[in-house]
């Protein structure tokens, strides 16, 4: 076998391979002999048909087996010979396999396109200049946080002296029938809480339940929009009968020492101490955010300073990770990702790809720095990270370790820790100055949609039918 490598670019190589005629002929004859012993040919005793007849009768099958036997091994041998670190699957092109249809006497020529790891010539990664900007903690921010605690501590009190008003919560048993499909299985949901005028409720519910009292019954129709989050209800019209079980209003506690004590926060017993604790928590969080922005800024500086071609296999993988993250965000906002069509996800992927490419560039540079600095990760460090993961997920160390072992995750943890240490080294060697806070600019909208993709950057990604079922209706009818 002869092979040579042609450099098409920094990461794209073409391997030209020729499998010599003697090897092809020998393999062709061996496979033909195996066929002769294994197949039955009319007019001959089983296993006694002449090889020449076998080669004619089964020429296409024999040709395919010869290629399956010779081509992968020759590609592997060529990759090893030229010490190529190949990423993804090779793209194989046969040039003259037609000769195999005759007698297998001709050499096989092929060329293979592969992507390889880039050879990164490191530029400057020490003494980089960066500003650390910490968002200030204002009184307004503290007030908003305490108001949020107050809202979370609110309770619902029964309303008996009037009908339901905007802002009240009406609890109902719902029975719904599809207007266009009266024979379809009805929607039956009990104990549904509906906040009148709330942003999560279809307007028809608020309009028709205003003024109701407990034990009343109300009939009304809801026309769901085509883009409704539940695919079983989208575009449908449903006739509802609502039996009112209760009408309640939100009762907010006063912000006083009794409210503070009800929060049961260690070391906090009055309003002043609560404000101080909230401010301290914000300061700590904003400090961590500032550190993350420093890391992101340093990575961007290094990426911008290095001409680096990135393997498409890596970009596609990272794009998939970002799309998965976005799908989880949609689900967290109550939008079923499965309700979006294929064109939507293609659009999401296209919008994510530039960020994915930047992420991969940063990852490769950090890995190269770790290699340059000979950074290692000890077994004790991996064990400590597993303990941290166990604590964060509420699992035992043994459970986490078993899952990681099954998915080859311990190696992934070691790689992540190694990259973290390399980035810490870059930060430690940077010239960091304290700068004035400025609000980050909002990203330009590439395209308006019902749910716009928001890509997470490299430092952020290191860590949802015709008949609506009752379960679906419980969470999505309103």
C-alpha cells in the first residue's frame, strides 16, 4: 500500500491511497473461495462450484466484501503512518473500483478527506490587560429583592363578600369539549387555580370568570391561537363548563420584624439585618459575575489574536449543546420544545453556530495553554469534584461515580478541571484593573420569533394531537 498526504488547509487533509494489485487479487481470490464453499449453485454439488463460476455469479457481492475488507484497514494504516489526529468520520472516494467487477487484478486507488486537530502556534496569553467591572448594589436592587421575598411569602385568603376581581385566584373544576370534534375525549381537570388578568392565562378565562363566587357554575368558549404552547389545543376551540370551588385574593405581609423572622434566615432577625444580608449576597454574586466577565473577556482577546481554523465536527457538536441548552430554557419557561417545527430548530442552530465556533476556538486555545504549561489534574482533585457534584445533585458519591464511569465521565471531569486551571493561570497572569460598571449592550435581534434563541458562551456552558389528555390539560388549558 502506498499513501501520501496533501494539506488542503490547517485542519483539512487529503490522503491518497493505492492498494497494490497483488493484495487486491489475493483478497479477491480468498473471498471467492469462501463463497465457493458456502453457496449452492444449480448444476453443481454444494460447495463444489468452480471458482470461475462463483466470480461471475457473485461478482457484485464479492466486490463489496473486498472493499469492506481492504478499504477501512488501508485508511487506518495510512492515518497511523502519517500520525494524523483525525476528528470525525473520513470522507472516502473510490477512484477505480470498477476493475474488481472483473477479476480483482487491478490496484485500488482512493482518496480520503479528513479533519484533524489544528496545530496551534500560541501567541500571547500572559500579561493581557482587562478591566474588572462590578455591578453596584443599589438601594433599589435591595428593595426589589425584599419585595420578591414578600411576594413569595404571600398567602391566599378566601373572598366571601364580593365576586371575583382582577388579581384574584379562582379555583375551578373544568370540563371542556372540542367545538369541532364533539366526539373527541373531553378535557376534565379538577382544582385548577386561575389568576384573573394574569399573564399566563388566556383572556377568555379572565373575562368570563370576573364576578363569580364560590359554588357558581359558568359556561364559556375559548379559542386557542395556532401557536399555543400545547399542540393538542393549538388552533382548537373548546367549550368549557367551570364549577367554581373558591375565590381567593393575595394577602401580602407587611415588611416588619415579624415578616423577617418568618423567613427563618440564620443570623437575621430584623429588617435592617435582612437588608444588610441581601446587600451582602448581591455583592458576593456581582463579584463572581465580574470574575466571569474577566474570564470571558480574556478568552475573547485570545480568540481574536489567534488565526485558528476550527474542525466542523467540533462546531456541530457545540452547536448541538447550545441548542439543547436553549430547548431546556424553553421548557423552563413553559414552552414545549417539541411543539416547534423543524424549520424553527434549523433557524436556532444557524443562529447558535457563530457562538459555537467562538466557544470551540476558546476551548482549543485553553487546552493548548494547558499543554504548554504542562498542567495536570490529580486523582484527589477529580475525587473532590465528584464530591462537589454529589452535594450539588443530592446524590451519594458512589451514585455519581457509577454514572460517570458508565458514561466515561471521569475523564471529562479531569479535562474540565485541567481547562479551568489553565484559564485560572491566564487570569493570574493578566493585568487586571478595576473599571467602572456599564450595562452590557443587548444583542442585536437577528430575527424576531416567538422564542428568540439566546446562546450561552463558553464560560456559561461549563455546567418539552387531536385530543388533549387530562395531564396535558392540567398544565396548559389556561
